[in-house]
């Protein structure tokens, strides 16, 4: 716990992580297992009990229509196999397809559209409510303010990741170094910090980007994830090109290895 608390401090306070995300995640998993094995040493203030939040003073906070949960992760193909088999057993003889995508490393965003127009952009926050950053998001050129003609629902939500491209990140750190300011540790921190600026003009200057990966609503074009994302791409949304469908564990493993 002391190790993880120190790494959290380095990452989120000093903006200078000393280990990789993977190393941090593996330490956290080890702690989760220790606490499961020895519940008498549980601690309500453990890093495993922390609920992440990006809520910031100065922004209006909006309650999500649908909770915005975080993703589980693994670095073990054995765990992927176990997950796949649980799905297979739960569905019995019913065939199913798995969608594979890249996980982009930025800051989560929820975009709301009404009648084909962007009306609100909200950060993940604590999962139940987030910060309204619509003015800043409107400056990101890869996010459509007006959708292309199509069969989009009258009202829907699409979620994704706000990113800072490497060339923008490197240019920003050169500028910060020249001004004697602290450098951003990585593009993810830079994207998150930029999205919370109070000046949309400065946000626009930093050239943020987006990848969108989850369509939500009551009248979606399809009953499956992949086809909904393909429809969203037709409406003008930026969907990752790496997305693929798989109908076997072997094909999933090949995709992960690739």
C-alpha cells in the first residue's frame, strides 16, 4: 500500500511517474490478491478502494444518464481465455462474436447529440457525474459539431477518448521548457490537463484529437457493437481503424499478439 500510494503521488501530484502503467497495474493486482487472502488486514483507505475521479472546480457538473464505468484489464492471455469461456458457457450453444479494438490512452469523454448536433460533452468524473467541458470539446476538429446525413437517432450518446497526438505533445513540452514550466510526463496527462483549461482558445491551439468507441441510446441502428460503430463512422465520427471481429479464441489471441 505504501508503494502504491507513493506511485499515485508521483503520477497525479508531481506529474512524474517513475513506473509504467503496466507495472502499477500488476502491483495493484498483487495487493488485491493479498487483501482477498488476508481480509483481516483490509483497509478502507487502501489504493484498491479508491474510485477514480477527474472532477474539477470551475466546471459545471452533470449527472450521466448512464453510469460511465471504467474498464477491467489484464496482462495474461489465460485470463482472456477464462473470460471467453465464461461467455461461451453462459450462452450455451448460441454463437457469438467478439469485437477487438485498441485501448487509446487519453481522457474519457461522453458526447451527446440532439437532432444531429453536438449539445454537450462531459468527462467521466466519478462515473456518476462529470464536468461539462463542451466549450473546450467544440474546438477539437475531429469531433463533428453537425453530423453528416444518415440514419442517426434523434438523441444519442457516444463515448470515447480525447487524445494528444505525439507531435502536439512534443511541441507543447518544448514551449513549456522555454517558459520554465514543468513538463507533462506523457500525452495522456497533457490531454487531461488541456481539456480542463478555462480558455478554449488555448485548448484549440494544442490540437487535441479523439477516438470514439461506444454508442449508446434507445434507437440505435443495430443490436451489436461493431455495426453501431460502423454506422457512427458513416455519420462523421472518428472510429479506430484497428477494430476487428472474431469468432474464435485463436483469432483473438492472434490479434493480441499482433
